[in-house]
C-alpha cells in the first residue's frame, strides 16, 4: 500500500502555519527564564515558576469550555475564527515582553497567552481532525508533530545564540513577526473553511443598477 506524504490543502496550510508559528516560539524557550531573571525587576526562579504555572493553569482551565462552545456551533467558521484570533493574540505576546518591567506584567502576559492558545488549539484541532485525509491520520499527525519538533529544535539553538549577539528585544520581535506570518498563512484557507466570510450577501453591481431601474 502506497502512503502519500502530500496532504490536502487544509492540512498543508495548518501544518505550515504551525511550523512557522512554533519555530518562532522555539526561539524563546531557552531564554525565557534568563530574561525574567536578568530584565524583570524582582525577577527570580520563583517568578519564572509562577509565570509558567499561570500559563498552564489558564490554558488548561479554558481549553475544555472553549472546545465545548465551539462544538455547539454548527458552522466551521467559528473554529476558524477561534484559531485565527487566538493565534493572532498569541503572536502579540512577545512584543509585550519587550515592555514588561515587573513580575505582574509577566503574569498578565502569561495569562493572556494561556487563554489565547486555548482558543487557537480548540479551533486548530477541530479543523485538522475534520479535514484529515482518511487512511492517513497517523501520517499527517506525524507530519505536523515532526515539522514542529524539528523547527522548534533548530530555533532553540538559534535563539540562545541570537540573544548573546543581539539581545532580547530583537529576538522577541522576530518571534512576534513569525507568529504573525503563521496567522497570515491561515488566510489561505478562507475559501476551504465552510461559512468563512459568507454572510449571505451575494450581489453584484449589475443587481444594484437593475434595482434602481425598477
């Protein structure tokens, strides 16, 4: 049995968006604790631990309620909007780190981060599951996991080097920009997702002028 590694368009764009987005965040992984300790007034390992806890608690608490809400919505556009909005908000978090000064700023950003990713992941998994190619489920989940894993691994090494060369601010800016690119890639799916940008307003200039003549 021949197994194709070329997924359909929806899966392809979801994987590509994931790759770009999480590669960007991979730049932060090895430096976040150092950033908090060195650049945040009152920053310490304890603050890093609380920040991590805030992120995971917020993400975990909102993940199921958002998923339940999306499952009650008949249109797929709700999943799409949750995905795009959540990813967009998350992409702005690194810019927030640039202006953070005290632990409270970090905690707020982490809380927003957790909530936004709960939104994004709820929409992403719903769309991915719905559009995955039948008979290639394991392969396509594997393609996503492998691409994100490799991208994050490379970015982790690059992130540590980049901070020593250019400092935290340029790295955070790159992470934010890559995140926004990941969001932009999702607009390539607007014609594949049922109900997106379709509000039942189908008319042309010809219809308008014909209406004026009546």
